[in-house]
C-alpha cells in the first residue's frame, strides 16, 4: 500500500514468488531495476522452516482472505477485497 493511502489501493508490485524454481538472470536484473523482489517458492519454504520463532496471528472475521476481480466486460476492470465473514 502507498503510505497514507486510506483506500488501501496497491501502489505497485513489490514482491513476486516464482513457482517454477529457476529464475533467469535477465528477469532478476529487470526486477531489480524497478525495485521488485523476486523469490522462488523453495526460498519461501526455506525461510519459513528457518523462522521457528514465528507465531501465527489470530484471524478475525474482518481480515482479508481473497480478492475477486472482474474482467471489465461492462466497465473498467476492478478488484474487491473479500473478508472471511463475507465468504461464510
């Protein structure tokens, strides 16, 4: 989120997780130029295994759990943040 953005709009992508495992050097260089961190899923798993101090936060009904996107067929494409309560 942008600093001071009360609407919660995403300013830009800052992290990408690659599930294929091997990231080309050219992709990493391009991502670095625009301040995007690219990580493999294996690195995410290793980081989680190494962090034994982490304790999960208690989930509330108002926490966001998913985004629903429209294609923009009848207007501009848009996304909606869904909470746990909305899905129940």
